[in-house]
């Protein structure tokens, strides 16, 4: 079996949503390919998408995403994960599924009020699923775009259920107005909802398990009310959880530009990098890393050769790559995400840069 020793490009999957947007620029063009079409840089969609349909999510590590180069070319992420296992995922990850689900979200209306379970609850009540711990990284927000995150002080589950029944749950959840490049942490049990006018990046456990609590009386794409999950949702709701936002921005100069340690927990870590010069990297021997290009063009280079990257690309870096470098032909912004060794990847490098433990603990969640 051929070795996975070069960066691998992965196509996106476009998801129609009743609350989505038509314009996905500058990250993505609207999808033109349909299920069964050959893979392309534009990726594919779950269903036929018309010119007026709204796209709410672009999943960049969907199980149906296809690799566009290298030994995995033509395989979906699910197929490659099953075929290559630890050679793709790294020795620290033993699950057959890819470690993380990442997506871009585009909103023109409110999403439902919802909550996610943890792994233990999902294992018992939704067998075959993981729980869902996630985070948001906001790319842009229209004024006055709003998020609801975590219950207001004193709200009980009884009050919450009554609010679900009469469609007023938004009144019981803490609002905030996100700024560009702001991050927020959403652990299981946090009641939340995204408002209109947002473009954001979300990374989470590889799970789409969501309990919808209040959909404000809307109907779905099929014209029918979307199901609600009050019993499970209230089971997993943690009324005591705070609003994890307004986090410190820990960004430092690097020879290639700058590096920001955005947020880490045991499930995922996110870094934001700015490249203005050649940036050499050493891939981890224990894990897979994924890079999403927010803006810019350039080359991904290894000893085996080079490939062009551009805005909207997703590159998977298997452990076998080892040394690679990104050569920006223009100023490049990117996000890098992976399952971390928290001490090695976040705490130690930040302590070495003089960051206090208090500041570190505000972006590192146990």
C-alpha cells in the first residue's frame, strides 16, 4: 500500500440549510457538482442545489469529502480512514473515524436553540455516536449580529421547558455580539444558538449529534416542522455552565509571520497563522493535522515536489509527511487544527513566551 508521505487536499461538502446564505465568497464558490460527479476543487453537495438555495454549512472534513491528490485520490475521508487507519490518523488515535469534524457556517437567520450531549450520554442514549464538544472562531459578523451562549443566572430546567413550549427561550440565554477573530468554547451541556449575519469556523468532535430545543415554529426544507428533543436536551443541559468567550488573544511573532494559540481542550486545538515568508513545519508522528486556508495563495512543498494552495483549500497532513513547508506567494492566513497534547502543544510554548498560567487557563480547557 502506498505511503501517505505528502500533504493531501480534501474537497468540501456543501449543506443546504433554511437559515443559510447564497454568497460563500471569498472562501468558496457556489457548488456546481452533484452527487456522483467526479471530485473537483469545488467539492460536491449532499443534494441538488439550485441557484436560489441557501448554503448554511460547508463541511471541510465530512466523511464524504474526497481526496484530490496522492495515494488517497478519489477516496472519501471515510474510505481513506478505514483503509489507512493510524497511517492517516496517527498512533495516538485508534478510532476508525477521522478525529475531527470541521466546517464553515454561514447564517442569514437564527439557528435553533440547541444543546449537545457528552460522550457518556451519547454512548448510552444514541449508540454509535460520540458526544459533541465544539468551538467557534468568528470570521465576520454583520452589525448587530448576535449569539446566544449559556443560560442566564438563575434559570432552571423547569423555566427552560416552559420557554420552549411558548417559543421564548431566547430570553433565558446570555447574548453577545462577536467580533472578527473572536473565539468561543461550547462544551457539552451548553445551551446555545447562532444568529443571522455570521460567517464562522467550527471544529468539534467528529459528531453531528444535536438536540434541538426551540426552532421558533419554523418548518424545514421539506416543509414540515423540524423535530424537537426536549427530554434528551434537558437531560444533558448544564444550567451552571458559564459563557466561555472574551478569551485572551495569545499571538506572537514568528520568523514566517505570526502564530496565535487560539484554544485547546482534550478533543481539539486550534491555531491561527499568518504567513508572510516561507514557513517550515515538522508534522507530528503521533497525529494528523489539518490546515484550512482562509486567504492567500502559494505552494505546499515537500522533498517529493510541490502543489499549489489557494483560499478555501483544506490540506490534511498525515504523520508520514514529516517535513513540509508553506511558501506564500501572497500574504496567507490559515487555521491549523488537531487533537493536541495540551501540555506540549499549548502550555509549554506559551509559558516559554512569558504568558501567565492565569491567561493560559482561559484558553485551555480540561
